[in-house]
C-alpha cells in the first residue's frame, strides 16, 4: 500500500463515516444498536453511527455512481477526492461500499480507501420493497439518504453543490431527492 493511501483512509473515516479518531486506537466505531428506519420502512445500519452487524462475504456488486467532493480532506486546502458508491448483495444483506481517493495532485499516488457505508438485513426488508433487482434503486436510495443527511447537512439546496462534480445521473438524482425531502421538511416547520 502506498503511504499516501493512509490519508485516504483517514479522510474516509473522519469526513465521510464521521468516526472520531483516537490516538493510539484508530477510528472509533459507532455505538448505537438501533438502526435508522427510513420513510420507506428500511432499517439501515450506518457505519460510524451504529454497531455494524456481522455480514456474509460480498457476492455481487453494482456501481451506483461517483462524484468529486471539492474538499474531501478537511485541513488540506484544495484537496478534492473521488467518492464512489456500490451496492453489494450477500445471501443475507444489502451493503453499500464507499470508496474515496483523494486527488493525486494534492495527495500523491495512492490506492482508494474502501469501507462499508451502510448495511440492511434482507430479512428486515419491508413488504413494499422487492428483494430483487427491481428493488435495488429504492434500497440504494434509502441507504444513501441516511448518509447524505450527515454528508450534506450544511447545504440547503443542490445549487450550493456547484463545485461538486457528479459523474452519474442516478447518483445525482438521489442527491437531488435528498434536497427535495429536506425542502419539504423545512417548509412544514
């Protein structure tokens, strides 16, 4: 592993998984045992917030999308990073993996950091979401919305992401949906 790859892991854990970094112990794992229940009834375990359940070996993966975050590493001015999201299935779970690679012009040559972002147990899927490829978009969307609540908490609308670059329409549509939900919630207050 390139030494600069460690900075990718540091940024992933601190800035995207919201894990506190403890000197001598590394990133602190989540402690909540109760998953987030989404509007669609999906029970989502969010890495960095929840105690992550044990999972099976990953079987099939599908790309969800990529985006460039303009400040992927706090404290390093001008340090954009490519974030990619993938939906993986096992016999018992749906898992979203997140990958982060800081821009090589600021971080140097490195390998992307990868970790589980969210996990849903298949036996806990609500009846309104099909447990097959027909349900993948809804499952991915609901799992990512839990993450976007934290990642995008300081942005009020999608126009404020004008310096972000979305490489995929599906991921952009989910981010746009996040802001539509946020706007609807704010208008009801």
